[in-house]
C-alpha cells in the first residue's frame, strides 16, 4: 500500500466533493425557494381571513406540506427514483439528486415563508386595501417588505436544511460530501 499525498486527496476527492455539494445546495435552494415562496403566498392568500379565502385550496396545500415534511428523506429519495429518471434521465449524480432534494425542501421552505408572512400585522393589509391596493401590491409592497427580516432568517435555516439533505443524498449516489470516499490504489 502506497502513501497518497494530501494534495492528491484534496485535488481528486475533497475539492470535487465540495464542488458537487455546493452545486446541489445552490440549485436546490433556488428551485425550492421559488416553489416554496409561491406555495406560501397561495397559503397566505387562501386562508380564511385573508385576501382570497379558499378553504379547499388552503386545506389541500396545508395538508400536502404537512405530509411531505414528515416523510423521511431517504425513503422519499428512493421512492421517487422513477420520477427522477423521467426528469433527468438518470437516478445517480448531483443533477439527479436535485429532484428529490427539491421535493423534500420545498415544503420546508413553504412553511418557513408562510410563517414569516402570516406574522405581518393585519392592520397594514387593511390600510393598503383602504388605499385601493391590488392583491399583488399588498403581497409585494406591504407583506413582503414587512416580513423581510423573518424571510431572510427562514432562508438561512432553509440553506442549513438543504445542506443536511445533500449529505444524505450523497450516501445514495448523488456525490458530494455525503458520498463514501475512497481512493483507488
């Protein structure tokens, strides 16, 4: 058995693993943030005492988020392999891992964003309505502006959550820091 220099280990194993993890983290965060934000806004708007009450939509979205959030990621990742293959053409690699990572992290982000925007003072929304603001103006100019600090905090927690998921994904063939590293002799 020969001794392998650290520089070779870093160049061939550690640096590519860090790069794969950062790629998964970045793209999954972007996809999940967009989808999670859209779901959070729909939840906020469709709640009983909000802008566009719709009990059916709220119940379906809220239930779906609760179910997906409680599903173990390892089982979720394996169970949606057929969907992953349809979307990416493979079930192995960091690109393929984006599908289950996004499916698992979107409900988490949606709940974080929903909790942030539902803490906005209803009096601000009522004041904007009285000035004749549209629903989109209320969401983007009043609610999001007031909830910005909580949204940023939610994003930081979501990045940590996605990083955790990428290490689990690495154990199932996604690569990155969660993969079992070995050097061929």
